[in-house]
C-alpha cells in the first residue's frame, strides 16, 4: 500500500466541510504526523475538524490501521494457542486485569497484555503491578513472547516501537481540546491493541461519574465503533458496557488493589468485582475457543479459582517478570503506609449507603499522593483506600465507611474530606442499577 | 489592560463547545500567538474551532483590538484633517485605489493607505504602483506621515511593525483550511486598517465568481461584521457591496491598469469603474466632512477631475514616492510587453456579450505571468489585458473582444484560451445586474 502525496490543507478542508477521507488521505495523515510531513499545527486543525465532523466507521478502521502500521506490529504467530486480550477504558478501583489475565491463562487462552500508566483519577495497571517489589513491566518483545509462551499471560508496558503515531497524536490532542472524540479514542485504543498481535479482544467500556465517558450513549457509541474496527481488521471483538458510579471492589490505590486482586484469586473477592471479572474473562474464553458459552466459561473459571490454578498463574507470571511472588502469601512485603485512618459514619450515617462517588474517591487517591496529575509524576504505591462500603449496604452511626492508608496527615485530612463527600446515605435502600448493562458484538 | 494567564487548551475547549471567549482570553490568544506562549498547534486548533463555532460581534471586536495592539499603531494626530481610507476585498481589474486616493485628497480628505501585494488571481495595489519606474511603496512611517501631510495621499506597503499577530495567524490559516472564516477575515482586515491611524473607513466588499466571497450573503455578513468592529472602535465605517462577475473596467494586469487609472483621472474612465470609484470616494468625503451628501460629493469629485486637480494629486503623490511622474503624459515610459495579441470574436460571436468571467480573466493574467501563485513569485508588470469587452455590449463575428499584452507566445496562447472561455454570447441582451448592491453602515 503506497500513500500518495497530498497537501495537508486539502485534507483538512475536506474534513472541515464534512467530507469522508480516503484510505490514502488517512495514511498520509497518520504517517505524516509521525514523520513531520504533516506539521503539528496542521494535524491539530485536522483533529479539531474530526472532533467537529466525526468519521465514518470506514474512516475509523482506516485510521486505526494506518496508526497501527506507524510502528512495530508484534507477530505472535509462533506462540501456540488463541491470543486474547482485554482493554478497559478505566475507572476507579478497576483492578480486573490483575485477576483476569492469570484466570484466563489458567483456563487455556494466552493473554498478551500491554497496558498504560495511570493519569488523572483512574489508576494504571502498570503502576499497580509495580507495587510488587521487583516486578518489571518494561520488557522487550522477546521477553514478552517467552513469558507468554511459558506462563500464558504477560503484562507489560507499551514499547516505544509500538504505534508511535498514537503517542504523537495523543500528546497533541491532550493540549488542544480534542481528547473526547469517539473516532479518535477508538483509533487510539484499537491501534495499540491490534499491534499486540492478538486474535480477539474483549472490551470493558465504562460509563458514569467515575469513568472517562459520563454518558451511556457515548460509551455505547465507542463500544460499537471499536467492535466495528475489530470486524474490519478480521479480529472478533466483544464489548461490555459497565457502570462506574462507585469504585469497583472495596479497594482503590496500588498496594490495596494488588491485595484485593490476590484475594479474588484466592476465592475471596467482592461480589461486584468478581461479577465484572467473570463476565469479561468469560467472553475471552469463548472468543479463544476455551469455553462453549457463558455457563461453561463460568464453571471453568470457578474451578480454576477453587483449585488454585489461577493463583498459580499469577505466581508464575509474577516470578517470570521479576516480581517477589512471596507477596502472595505475605502482604506485609508490599509497600505499606505509615498510618491507617478509619473513616466512620457520623450521626447522620443511618439507613443505607445511597452513593459512593467514584470520581471523588479517585480524587481522594490523588490527594493521598497515589495518582498522577502529570505523566512525569511519581506515585506513592502504599497509599489508598480499603474496606470501602458499597451502595445499598446498611449503615449505622459509627460504622466503618472505609480505611485510608496515609503517609502524610495533611494529605490524609484532604482525602478524608473527599471520601466523606463521596459517600451519601438514604433512609430507604437505593434502587440498584445493574453493573453490566450491555454486550456489543 | 493586563492579559491574565490561561491554559490555551481551556480557551480551545470553551470555543469548541460553542462558548464566547472573554476579552482577557482573546488577548491571551492574540498576544500568545505572536510571543509563542500560545503554541502554533494550539492556535490552529482554536482557529478551526472558531471556523466551526463562529464568534459574537463582541468577540470579533476584541480580537481585532488585540491583534491591532500586537504591533505598532500609527498615530496620525499631528496630520491635520480627516484621515479616511478605503479597503477592498479585491477583485480582477480593481484599480479603484489608484484613482480614489488622489481624487479624495483633491477633494480635501487625507488618505493614509496601506495595501497588500496581490496573491492568486486578484492583483495587488502595491504591484500596480511598482510598474511606475522608481515608485517606492516601502516607506518608513515618517516618510508616510510627511507625504500624507504635504500631498494628502500616500500609498504604501504594510510595515513589519504593524499587526505582527495577523501575519502569523494568516500564515497558519493559509495552511490549515481556516481562511474562509468571516470573524477571522474581519479581524485581519480591520486590525490592519485601524492600525493605520484612520478616523473612518469605507469598505468595498465584493462578491461573485471573481471575488473572494462567492455568495452575496457571505459578503453581507462580512460587511456587517466590519462595520460593527468599526463602531466598537469608535471609527465610523461604511461598506458597499459590489458585484464582481466581470472585471472592473476594461483593463487587468499592472501597466494596463495604471494607464486605465490615469485615463480615469483625465476624465476618460469606463462607466462601471467610475461608478464604483465615485461611490466609494463619495462616502469617504462624507465621512471626512468634505461633502454634505452623495450629490454634493459627486459634484465635487466631477469638478476635481474636470479641472485636473485629481490628476495633479496623483502626479504629486507619484513624485513624492519616487515615481517617474512623466508616465502620466507618456505611457510608453511604463513597462511594455513585446507583443499585442488581438482576440476577436469567431463565427459564434454574434448578438450580445452575456458573460465575462472575472475568475477566468484573472487566471489569464496568471497564465501571462502577471500574477503570483506564491508570495515569493515575481510579477511581470508589462503583461495584461486591455480593451476588454463588457457584459451587455453588442458583438459581431470579428469584433475585438480584448487585447492581450504578451511576453511569451506559449503563455499568450494559454491566456487566449482562458479569455475565450471567459467570454460568452447570447442572442438577447442579458439582464443587467446593478454593480453596487448595498450600503451597510
């Protein structure tokens, strides 16, 4: 495929006037952004025009493909078995990847997972893994392939060779108000996932106040766009729409989430977290040919947790990536905060929990020093939230609402104020909303 | 006035979402673009968002003011008399400035005119003046002020100190598909005109196939926006909407237009050209207090032409700016093309002229070497069109349609094909459309 030569302004004008770009024009753009032939100030004008005018499914598929081909596309053909990955648009307390990867591997599919770091109020998988002493996420493709072959699951950071056009475009979008654009989000996510060498993909598209997408219809549009791009690339993709109004599970932070994930693999996971984990992993097993249907997948996953195979996979992956696997049996080997602050209900805390605002909980993590405002910020792995009360649970004055893991009293006070703001009560039990709201395929 | 500090992306997002920017935000943008605090790639995203969402009249006034203040604002308070200028959005054969400036000066207003060079198919006033041997258009502000005081009219190029933000923004707009945007066009024109130190302004906003604005409603919107900006700046502005379907007058090019302009000042100008010139100059005289109304203005202008005062002003201005004023009496001192090519009607040329496509005539001038495709191109002053037939004139096979002034046979053949394409015939006289269609004030 050769990209013809164009004037960037002609492409900008075409999109500005609502036209659909050709495959060649999109290739010229994606390559030109990386090479500099498409100047940054022209790229951002086009990004704003795309924000305004949108893109057809065909344009999004071409953009994804062109971005993917801007760098290395990992070839995993020499790794036997079905390679299936999961991607989540991110939410507070979302540690599903840490449970799902070993669980899916224990059930017979290969999980080649490349993740990003956290930015803003949602935590990143890489940061969570790095709270395990020694755990290396920056592996070479060769190491990645070897661990995948031997263990069945590997969780690494994106190598600089993968989709350079996305790094460039994302940096430009971030400073030009063109982040919240479904075609661009879709192409960004899917180009990175398709570059991993996967056979199929399960997506967790979150919506609600704690998610990137506030409105369900936007999440639905993104899910549909991503499934469509998968279809165009010949890779089956399923997307679950999940609610992110309260944090997932009872822990948020890094160490606290690692502990909660290990508890899940030990069969002691909280209900909501397991529900999402089983749903996503189940579709991975189906796509990878390791289960006939959701019931079959569920039985296999429960067995793998009950007999310890899932935990063993986590142990193997941890060791293979240089991590101290003894943490699995001794949580005190993980970074521990200086102080635990128990947040208890006051006199008004009677009746039921009606809200646990995920966004405010995310901000509490940020306040504790457990998040990043800028990509260069260091995160404190030890701080976080545990024992978080859930929507619908009964409450009495003096009841424990959560435990804050604190390394600085001022920060702790700020975080306490935020979690107190996050949690609301009602006399009657609140109407429960389903966690998993839609399956797009 | 101090500009507060903002993040460029917040301003971009506000406009992207359809908001109106504050005066401080607009100042931050206009200053930041010149200083680099507002990166080019952020400026172009904002320009596209402005293209999409538009600007309120208040925003346009603030942007004009901020752009004007990005550089030197010329102070002409020490020049006695009313300083009135004219600006045209440009069209093929539009040499009105060359006649209007000395004519208005002869009638008692001061004309401090800064013009641009031609780009594309419409000629530039500076280029036309430079076909007069020795004529200097790049004068210092001191020389400009002196000539204005002594002669009453000076016609110069924009100094680099005037409105630097516009040069930067225009260069970015040119390569990002954000040229055809009324708020940005308005701020670009008005910031430069208000920086001249004028008291009032007359605008010629052209529309039609030979003009920058193809549609009358766009021209009307631009005219209204510019009048509004003038009001906000406390400078009375009047705008005429004029049709540009056929070239203005019978000549196009540089030397040919200078000769036609001198002919006008000698009282031998073509009807359409004089109509536009009288209308625009008349409003200048009214705004400058040199005439009571249009009828009074017309009488004064006709007298100034009849008794030679307007021609004398042209002679004085020409001499003051270093030009060889003898050209006024001896056109052979102007650059002359090697060959004159008479274009005559063929067998189908019977009846009436129904169209003289101004855009195609402009392209013929370009083909002859008399235009600029890029700002760095040199123009051939000698080539051009004269004796051009006008819409509605009767025609017979063999009748002269125009004379091409040619320096290269291949280019001449190309230009001939273009003017032949431009001119159409009909059996019945075509419906005549008024040249001046609206006055906005």
